[in-house]
C-alpha cells in the first residue's frame, strides 16, 4: 500500500468516526430532552428523574472529551501527513463508502 493510499484511508476513517461521534452526541442530547419532557408530561417530581439526567449529562461530558481527543488526533495526523508530503484530502471518487481500493489507487 502506498503512502497516498494510507493517507486517504486514514482521512476517510477519521472523518467517519467524527461524524459518528457527532451523531452520538446529538442522540444523547435527544435522550436528555426526552427525559426532561417526560418528567413534565407525567408531572413527576424532579427527584425521581434527576439522577438519570445527571448520568446522561456526565455521559455527554465524556463524549465531548472523547470528541476533543479525536480532534487533537486528527490535527496530529494532518501535521504528520504534511511533513511526509501525503495528501490529506480524499479525491472526490474516493469519498464513497464502498469505493473499491483498486479504483482509489488508479
């Protein structure tokens, strides 16, 4: 595998993980909103749902920290690619999820 192919595959993978993490953050936020709306809908006292909400908030903080680490890893990899003169962007043809490796190399 050539350095260019390695660079394109890593670029595609890290962007996929970033997108997946953003989607997970959005879903965690939706969960928090549903819990809060549910508490309002059933006129429940805050005590019964406060602990689960605090746990979801803690999980969101952990996700944000993980996302920040991923951003730092992305930055480090981009700098490394620049020093090695490896492209950091996939060509348009290579951005498809099921693009055969032979076509990427062509």
